[in-house]
């Protein structure tokens, strides 16, 4: 038996307990328990419309699960994290019901729930809450270094490192144009990038910019999340000015990003890509990236619980 508590703000004790839960989950699943955006919001005290849901065992203070609701860009996003020893106990379903209840109370709307490495039990939990399958995200990987015939695509491409305090505006304008149709990546603000720059993993030397005719034309932002785990080289965000698509720039930037990660000592590289993004998936497959696992979104359109009169 457990109770679910709604939190509008998370105190320091809550954050410590939830961080503990997330670490336990990550160690068991070999996968981050919350997406980076959600985790940063949590650590930084949350933005408007964010609510946390904490499930605790009755009579015991132990946190069994955590859900976070975010309201942004016209829709809601929910993420769930349940302690490995308490899966199948209904904790996830109860957290989900609480978060969907909060959406209804806030006026209803379109909701996404992202699940990493979904199982039939997740399908059943989502269906029981009235949610259906939506987008799929692939995590793709390959070993480094690139073979010579792939590495050569980066030869001759001039790149320079991102300069914090100078490149934000130009980069934001290009990023938001490249990803205008993307629900998460297309609406970054100055605050979003400044928050990334404040992260311990942020390394401008791995944030490669390519300029053409004095203008930013594309970029490959790499990330080495944990210096103690050099296997974790990531192509974090890659994009090419839409006016320059189909001319080999994406290929060249990907090769440059992989070369940077190889030089940083990463024996492998991974990235996340929307399964429906045929251009990017095609690019990665042509570089011999293979799907390691996938994440799934479940979606629903939740009516308001108190419709405006
Ligand atoms: C993905 C992206 C970086 C590719 O950049 P690009 O400069 O247009 O790509 P290139 O010209 O170097 O093409 C390289 C390969 O990508 C694949 N590709 C590129 N565009 C494609 C398309 N429209 N459809 C299918 N495959 C495509 C092909 O395999 C292509 O090789 P080919 O030309 O030999 O067929 C670019 O489309 C982009 O910026 N997209 C928006 C941002 C994005 O989705 N980033 C990835 C997020 S994970």
C-alpha cells in the first residue's frame, strides 16, 4: 500500500530522496530514470506548471516512486520513475492517475508520457489510464573510432568551438529554425541554453559550430556526461540550416562530432533520435549506428475536470 503526495515545490529533502531513488533506478536499468529536461527542472526548483508526485509506502517514509508533470508548448509531459523493487505494485499506475488528475484540474489538454525501454506492463498501465501509443525515440549506438571511409566525410569541414556569452543568440535562432516542428528541441530560450552551459558536463570544445559566409550554418554538440565513464560519448544535438540540407553537411558534422569524441577517449558513441525522423535515422544508419533500445511516448487528450462555465 502506498500514498501519493502532490508537490508544487520540491524542498531540499525531497530533492535528496528523489535523487536517491533516481540513482537506484539508473543503476538497475542502466538508463536515466528521468529525461534531462525534467531532471534539470527538478533540481532548479521547477518552472511554472511543474508539479511533482511522490509515492511513499504507508507508515514508512520510503519513496517508492516519483512522477513529474510539466506544462509547456501547449501540452503536458509526464515522466514516471518507480523503484525496481516496487514495480508491479500499482505505484506507476497511481502516480500516473495523480498526474492525469492534475492535468484535468489545470484545465486539461494533450499529454505525453515517455517510458524508457517500454514493456507490455507499461502498455497495459498506460491503456488502463486511457492513454494510447504515440512517438517512439531510438537510442542508436556504434563503436569509435569511425572507419576511414566514414571519417573522411569530416575532412575539410571547418568548425570552431561554441563561445559562451557570444554565440547564444545566433545558435538559438538557428536551432529553433532547424527544429521548428520538434516539440522539445524547437522552443529553446536563452534560459534553456544558459542552464545547459551551467551543467558540469558542458564543454564548449565539444560544441562544434560550422559557419558559412560569416553565418552559422550547422552544428554538432557532443556531450561526455561522466568523465569516469568515457564510454558515454553522445551526439547531443546535431542540425543543419534547412536551406543547406542535402549537401553533405550533416554527414560532415556527424563525422566531426565522432572524431571529437574519439579524441576525448570515448570508445563508443550514442544518440537519441525520433524514429519518424527519416533524414536523421538514414544519416545515422549510413554511419553504421544501430538501434540499442527505444523509448515510447503514450499520449492522451485529457478533458478539464472543472470545465469553465
Ligand atoms: C539530419 C540532418 C542533420 C541531415 O543533414 P543534411 O546536411 O541534410 O544531410 P546530408 O546531406 O549530409 O545527408 C547525409 C545522409 O543523411 C540521410 N538523409 C539526409 N536527408 C534525408 C532525407 N530527407 N531523407 C532520407 N535520408 C536523408 C541520407 O542517408 C544521406 O545520405 P545520401 O545523401 O547519400 O542519401 C538534417 O536533416 C537536419 O538538420 N535535420 C533537422 C535536425 C535533426 O533532425 N537533427 C537530428 C536530431 S537527432
